[in-house]
C-alpha cells in the first residue's frame, strides 16, 4: 500500500555442482559420454526492482504529481541529488516545493515568465506575494461589420477598457460615421487624446479597409478584420493588450511540468518547470529510503529534461502513483515458493531415511 512501492522479484541460479563423472570424447570404438553432476543447491543471483507503471489514485491536491511513463523526480538532500517517483509534494513556509521529508523538488524557475531549460536545476519555488506589474495598452483590435446599406445618420461607437502605464483603467473608443456607400469617418479616443475624423474606405465588395491601422496616443488600432457588407452592425472592439497590476492568486501544473501562475488581473505567467530524470539502467539505482533512490556506477548518470520529451513520461497533477505490486500474483508466487520449500524438505528427510536404512543393513 506504500505510494510508488516497486515490486522486487528475486532471480535464483544454481550453486556449485559436484562432478561425479567428467565428459568423455568420442573415440573410434565408443561414443562420447556426458558429464554427471550433482547439484548442491541454489542461491540468489539478483533482486531486480520492477519500475513498471503503478495505478493512479486521485487526490485532488494540485501539488500531488504522478509520472505517466518513464522518469523520476529529482529532489535535493543537502548537496546530494536523489530520485523518486513519489509525487506527494507541498509548499513549505518559504514557498519551496518539498516532499514529506522536506527534500526540495528540482527544476527551473522562470525569470519574467521565461524558463531556461538549459540552466542548472534549482529548488522549485512559488513566488508567494509576487506582483505582476501593470502593462500599458499598446494595441487594440476592432472586428465586425459596418452596415453598407444603413440609412441611420447616427455614428456607430464601440469601446473597450484599456490601461495606462500605472495600471489605471482608461476607455478606448472608436466611432464610425458613414459618409458614402464604401467610406466611413473614424474618430479614436484613448481617454486623453483624440484623433480624426479620418476617412476609411473599403473595396466595392466590402472587404479590405484602407488604411488598416491607426494610432491614437500610444495605442495602435487594427481594423484589418472590419468589413463593409449590407446587413446588421456587428463592429466591436474585441481585444487590447494592456493590464492592471495583479497579485498571484493560484497556480496549475501542466503535463509538461510547467508551473503556471494565475494573477488577480486575469493574466497567466510561467513560474517554473519540474525536471524529470531518466537513466540508462534504472534498475541499477540504489534505494536510499523514503521512496528515494541514488545513482550508482551501474545506473548511469541522471539525464534531466522536460516531461514528455525524449522518452520521458508526462506529469499528471492531482494524482499519486500507487504500488505496482499485484497481490494475487504475489500470493501465487508465495504458495509456489512454499511448495518448493516443502518439496526440498521432503527430499532431505527422505535422504536421511535412506541413510538410516543403509546403516541398519550394515548392522
């Protein structure tokens, strides 16, 4: 029932055999003979750890991670790197992602949302209390249709909330006034500056406004998706790229191990990425307790990389990998081993009885 406990089947080989008759080579008058040897028992040759996939158990905790496929989490114990498939992590008081023994999960922390996977791994840390600085609106997009057949003389206005360099909300608006079947006058307002009216003309078929880009203050306005067909007015300011200052509210961990922060202003930013290690010979790892392993001369060096790449498994948040031990199979193996032991015990007792009978014959 231990999380990610891996079964370890034993491999047995025969021990030294006593030679009672050596092999004989074929001769002209007689054929060859095989050697005759008496086995002297068996011995354990190896105990091989089976790193086959265990079953998933949903926990609902966003910091619980499971590797679907090959690979190991890397955790730091002092100056030593240990490896584990146990993904029961949680944030400590410093915002460091640690396992139940306090070993820090390793990966790459983002700098201004950029993750450098080629850098040396470090402790994954959640920047608790971090503030995403405001961004002034630099681009605004207007889409939709201006009705070519309208007889309404009232201008059509659309607006959207933007932000200045301090993160204050400002109103960005675009007003269209029809001057002919294919021409409209555009007036733009960013709350401080006003430009226009500027003539915007369309092709006779109602496509491709000319020009497609306008500027008001420091905001570029894109009209390339606006049309001039007959029908209803659907023109609207669809998007802008500014934002107010935001504080970290929550986070999520994706299948590639990227830790994404969600801020109060609705924006998201990469905070870090969990590293996944693989080995040329995973069964060569040495158990170090606490469901962790350390590398050995026969496991090879750890090869750190991104989850889901070059043979590494993907991560599943909110779940833990359980033991891969098959209880039914283990009970079957136990019964087989018990029967084998009983048979060997019977052989010993029978041999003792034969020797006792031989002694009695001599008497």
